[in-house]
C-alpha cells in the first residue's frame, strides 16, 4: 500500500489525479453530464498512458463526478448527478434561506468524510476479500456474474422485464466476432468488418454520450437563477457533533455501494430516511435542515468506495461507471478480480490509494474553487454539447484509427436513444455487454471441468448461494407484492 | 395520442425488433459447427440469449396489450421536447463523419463547420453565437489535431 502511495506521489500521477478530479467536479456539477460519460470519453486518451496514470485519472473523475453534483443541487435545485437528488431536499432550502455557503461547506465536508470512511472499508476489506475469492472456480465466477447481472437488471429503475431484456440484449451485442475458444468467426454474417466485433469504447460512448446529447438537444434547457456563494465557506468546531451522522451515512453508503445495481442515489436516500427516522425533530427535514445535507452527501460519496470493493476483488461492476472502469483495465490487459492483487498489485493498491487522495484533492478543489465552478456551470450548454460530440467522434476514431468504430458509435447512439425512449434501462445493457465474454468463458470452463455435467453445480456451495440470491432477487418483488396485498386485505377485513 | 397508447406501440415495436434480433441470433448460430473439444460450443450462448429475448418480447407484448385494455396511463413523457432539434443534431453528426470518412475532408474545417452548425441548432441563433461557435470549433479542432498527430501519432481526416 505504501508503494502505491509513493507511486501516486510522482508528479505525473498526482497531476492526472488532480486533472481527473477537477474535470469530474465540473462535469458532475453540470446537470445532464455524468461521471460515466466523462470516463467513457477520456478512456481513449488512457490508451497511451501507463496503467497507473490511467487508473488515477479515471478514479479522480469518478470521485469528482459524484461530488460535483452537490453544487447545482444546492444552488439551483438541479442535481448535477442523480446521486445528489437527495441533497436538494435540504441543500436548496438552505440556499434559499441565505445559507448557501453553509450548505456547500457541509456538503463538501460530508462528502470527504464519507469518502475517507469508505476508503477505510475499501483498504481493509479488499485484500482479504480478494484472498477469499481466490478459492472461487469457474462455477462460482459464472454464477457470481449471473447474480450481478440479474441484480443490476432487476434493481434498475422501471420494469424488471425490461431490465432483464436490456441485460440479454447487451450480452447478445457482445457475441459477434472471433470466438476465442475455437478461433472461428461467430455471428459475423460474412462481414470482415464484424470479425473484431463491436468495440467496447464505441459502444460505451454511443450508448451513453451520443444518446444523452441527442436527447438533451431535443429538450429545452432549464435556466434557473443561481445565487453565487459570496463569502467564505463556514465550518465550526460544533460541527464535530455531526460525527455520528457522518459515520452512519458513510457506513450505509459503503454497504449499499457494495450491492450491484443500487447506486449512490439510493444510498443517499436510505441514509437521509434513516437520519430522519432517528431525529428528534424529523419535521425539520426538507426545510433546510443541516443533518439532511450531511446524511445525503456522506452516503453518496461513500457508495463509491463500497462499489470499488467488488470491482477490484472479484471483477464485478456495481454500476455502469464500474463497468467502464473494468473496460479500462481490460484495455490495459489487466483482469480485474482476485488475481489483480497478485499479478498487478500496483494497480489494485493504486486504485485504493488514488481513491483516498482523490477525496482529499476534491476537498481542496471544491473548497477553493466552488464559486468558479458554479460560474462554469452557467455557461451555455449548446456549445458544450457540440464540443462533446467532437470528443465522441475523435475518441472512437482514436481506438483503431478507423471510422468503422465511429459508425458503430453512432449506431449504438441510436440504440441507446431507442432503448431510453422505450424506457429500457441502459445500465444493464452496457453491463451485459461488458460481462458477456466473462460469463461465457467461465461457463465453458465450468462445463469442461465437469465433462458437461450441469449437476456439478450442486456440489459448489458458493455457486449455489449466488444462484439462490439471483433467484430471490427475481421473485422477491412478486412475493412482496403478494404479501402486501394480503396484509392490506386483512386490514380491510378487520372491524374498525 | 394518449400516453398509454404511445407506450403500448413503443413496447410492441421494441418487442418486434428484439424478436427479429433473436431470429438473427438463431440464424447465425445455425451456421456454427457443433462443439468438438468442449461440451458447450460456440452456438450455445446465442441460442440461450435468443430464447430469453423471445421470452421477454412475448411478456412485453402481453403486458402492453393488457395495459391498453385496462387503459392504464404510464409515467408521463417529458413535455416541451422538440425532437426535430435532436434529429438535426443527428443529421449534422452523420454528415460530419461522412465528410471525414468518405469525403476525405480535412479535420479542422469539417470540425469548425460542425461545431458552428450544431451550436446554432441547439442554442440561440445570432451573429454573436455564430462567431463564438466558429471560434470554439476552430480552436478545438486545432488543439485536437495537434494532440492526435504530435503526441499520439494518429492522423484524422
């Protein structure tokens, strides 16, 4: 770990981390632009960087992207990222009551504390969990990937059927190309251009950035009036009294971040609701109550540290951003998972170290520059969208110096737009695309090891546990609905 | 058109497209050789996914029809959207890439024109904006082509 911090202290790594964090904060503050879009767009640049620098840049963008959302959530009631939706509940009323600086100060402080506490879990649990995951064989990996995909699909917003369909569609799009296990073309329909399949980057950029910009271009821009912070951000000694709330929010955020598909916004909501239930003055929540900002911001930032744990120890993404990070590691010929700690410890520990330092840099950048970031956010977005489109084109082209990738990107932009129009979640689609090769490889290896005997899975307790969890995730909404209906019917039958 | 009807039509079209995609998976899988060295084979996953996609498509159609019959309205679609602007930006993007790819147009002028056109489609149309977007496009294209060519040794356009 110390080596990772020393590597991070090299000026170019520190610079990449600072640039990534700064870019992330700005992009996170702009409503409609997300950390996943930024990471997908900067991924092509990392091809030519050494893996440690690439990882520090992307982790900085992730941390900055989630944290930056609080600026517009507080000043404009327009959360820069979905993770900051809950921050608007009390942050915006505080700003309206003339306490914008105080809300920003509390939000930044809670974000940093949330990040640092979840870093403790990340650094403490990851090596042990990776050692434990080394016992896993192909059956365990296959069922783990299946469980993560099912959870992501079921827990994503909207219809469960559409979530599962999105995951299956994403997996199907990953099939064309050379089947590496037999060295033969599959689903290419005689096209030589299809031999290399659909590239990860054009798919990611198309599905996220292009579809988002086309949608934003069609939507009128909301132009809220922003009261710029005027004075210094105030923080008091009495804020130490928020320590239990910060700890609670951070622990909730970390544990929710660990579960695939739930995300920072739900972490913030659960933390906020918990704080409200425990409060002696719950009626004050939603009116500009400081603990509301503390609960939301500590949890949404802590969820990043939680989500990084399954990513680096088992190669399982908790959200789209982690799926893109898996893609980034794969591009650098690194396989996320338990072997990462053995084969590339500088990357595994580098991610952990970068996460902590990114939180500290985020504190410094946001504390010092929140006023200027708020000004950037007010620049017209029309020019910004055109600039992002140019980055999408050049980023996709730079992968193989080929315009085929750019056309693939445009095609997936349309696919993304169509799916969103039909209210099919994009997250499971992209994660299905990323996880499909891993799932197929592990299933093939499992069946080879067991001579094609599927019943072998019954002798693997962890694989059975993962399958059971996947099954429960699918059927639980129906059971819960049935139980709820029965309870309501019973209540109605009872004489009043 | 009522939202329930619009959503039903969208779901039915989606189901039809997904079923067509599943059919492609089956056709492609039929051309693959049977497994020789391992039990699963190359065609198994396309067939499994094809079956799952058809299953989900059927559920989607049944639910859409039931919703239409019950006259349920789903969540309201975003109001005030102007799809023409999105379509114009998409056309500009396709023309831009086609100009670079098939027209062999140099990157700097193509990008300057694209940024100006897209900026004016999305934002307010004025002479000031025209000048600003043109300047942004020119500076951006020069910066990107310099970075690509000097540092990454990639030639574009």
